[in-house]
């Protein structure tokens, strides 16, 4: 009888688990009366009482950088750290585990090779961050979250998701390759085979990425042999796009550790390296008479009740009197250097470009509005670009022909970006909304036909206005017309 060799056991993972505290987290050892010490975190201090000395030693070592806690507490065991063992643990082990569990929001976890080369690191960035990775079974299916973004960082790829209170740093090629495997749904054993790595090692890496929210598990439909489904593809996440969710989550504090708010710096207006070419002398607009406006305007309540998006196919261009009143009441700089609409930090990044069609007092073309002098400067814009702007605006507004007047809003982004971290773009979009509502209310009070557009073409506006869209991007569009048979309310004219 021939002896049959027994199958060899699968190779064990050789990865080592390292622990550290965030760089903005410190530890002050306590004295005889103050207990084990105090952990200072960005979200408040954590006082430790009646802990054994090994806890203080471990936390002090963790302030210096990633450390294997086996070097602090022999027998602590990296593998055992993520297993639920029913056997009683030593008192020191239990105490240290309990303290680390209470500090999950400031404890950095790193997987490294036995030679000390880091493979990946999971960094908490919110007070709600918890992290307890458990290696999944070999047949567990995962997929990279569709909300994940990867970008280059100083230590390797940074993997982030607006749904996660962690960021992951990929330090090595094996970690890069593992993440790339999950651009489609795969099991742990499939990925281990692709990478030619031990299943246990692959499972440990997957556990860290999944617990950090970068990989999401799939579940089979009950009674179905079809493909697995992922919770993030269902409600309420089904209607969020990755870009919109990321902008929303990063522009408000609380769920991440990125700077949000004023920088304390102010950059004066800089001369632009690009800009529109002038096509002639500036045109002075009539300034409305405020007393006549007050006497003739309907009440604010009446205006708000009457406000509508109006899309007349037979609308006519605004004359200079109407344009002067509309722009002065909605956008001109007032005596106190403010404007009729709010702006974060009074930075007022919005610039206005008017594209007008034929048939009015202005010739067909593009004009830049100066809110300080209340003038229109004609631009030397190619006729075909004027056609593109008005055709796109008419299509977006649902008109059968060109709108009489298109107001395009661009933003000199540095006015906000230099002074506010994290919130600049979000605040810019809110400012566009506030300005559009101001246009609506003024136009309604004047008896004009206003309509905000949902979007415009970035490249067309940049070419038409002679701008670098990175320096001054288009951010909003608004069409307006004088309604047939309606006249402008009293209140404007030379003064």
C-alpha cells in the first residue's frame, strides 16, 4: 500500500501588526494621585485611572510611532489582537485591550513585514472612528466601494471615502496590487491566487481595508444564484454620486480631520494672467432712482409669492434702462462696499458676463459687468462663440430660440480659496444660489421674465470670455427677458 502524503497546511501570514497614536495625540503619565495618565486628543482629553503600569508604557511608546505591542507586553500577540478567545487573558492584556478600545479614534494601525517595511496604514480621522478588523472567510466577496478615491500622498497612495472616518495609506506594491484586484467583486481566495500570497495574509489585509470602509462586502440575494449585491448600491446611497457626496462631506467639519474654516490670511485681488479682450469703450448704465423704486415696487411678500421661472419664446432683449436697474439692484457695489447678496467673508468672488442677442440697444455680443462703476465692457468675442453660448442657454432653458439675455457667473476662486480651507467651493455654490434668488426677486418686482439654468458648458464660457477655467471657472447661468407688452416699473434713468 502506497503512503499518500498529507496536504500541507497553508502558509501563515507573516504580517506584523503595529500600533501608534496620531501625531496630534499625546500622553502624559500620571503620578500617584492622578492615575495612569492623560491622553490628549484633538477631540478632548481621556483620563486613565487605576490602570497597570504596562498601559502607560505602551501608550508612551505609541507616541513615538508604530510599535509592535509584543515588544511592550510579551504575549500580547498581534494575531490574538483580532481574535475573540474564550480563554481568560492575563490582567495586563485585558487592561491594555480595554484602553486601546476606548482610544480607537486616535490609534493608528499598520501592517508591516517582519523586516519592518510598512504595507498599509489605517488612520482614524473622526471622533466616531472605531476599528476592530476580523479576517473574513476565504469565500467572502468584496468590492472596492464606488465612493473611494485614490490620490498620491507623501508616503504612497491615499485611499479615502466620504463614508469612512478613516483614511488608508498604501505603502507597498503588494498593497497597491491588492486594492486593484477589487475593482470588481472577488473572494479572498481569488485575490490570494491572483497575488500568489497566503490566504491568511490576504484576509488580514482585506480585513483592514474592509473595516476602514474601503472595501464593501457583497451579499447574495435570498434564493438567488445570481451576482451578489452591495448595500451601497441601494437606498439611501443609490442617488448620491461619489463626487457630490465627497464635496458635501469634506465641506463640513465633524466627519474628518481636514482643515475647515478661515485660514487667517487675506490675499488682495491679484492681476489675472488671462482675461477677456476688450472690444470697445465701457458703456455706462443708468442708475435707478431709489425713491421711485420704493414708491412703485410691490411688497417683498408679493414678490416672493409671484416669483417663478419664466421661459417665454417671444421675450425681447432688455434695454439699457432695464439692464441698469436689474444689475444695480442685484449686483452693484453699495456705499458700504457691500452688495445686495451675501458672500462669505465679503470676498465676492463672482464676476458677471452678459451675452445679448440682436434687437436691443446693445449690439449682439458679450459684455463684462463692473459692479464698482456700474458699466458694461464689450468683449472681443468671436461671433461663433456668441452663437454657442446663446444656443446652449436656450436649449438648457427649454426655449425654441435664443434667450434675449444670458447672465453667466464666473468665480475668481482664489478670493475664497486663499482665505477659507475646505469650505470655499461649498460657500461659492451657496453664493451663486443667493445671487440667483436676488436676480429672481428683482426681476419679478420689475415685471421681467427670469429663469436660472441648472448648468452651462465650462469650455464654451472659458473660450468666449478669454479665461483660464482653473483661475476663473463658470459657476452659474441665468437667462432673462422683457415680457411682451410689459414695461419696466418706474425707478431708473440717468441721474
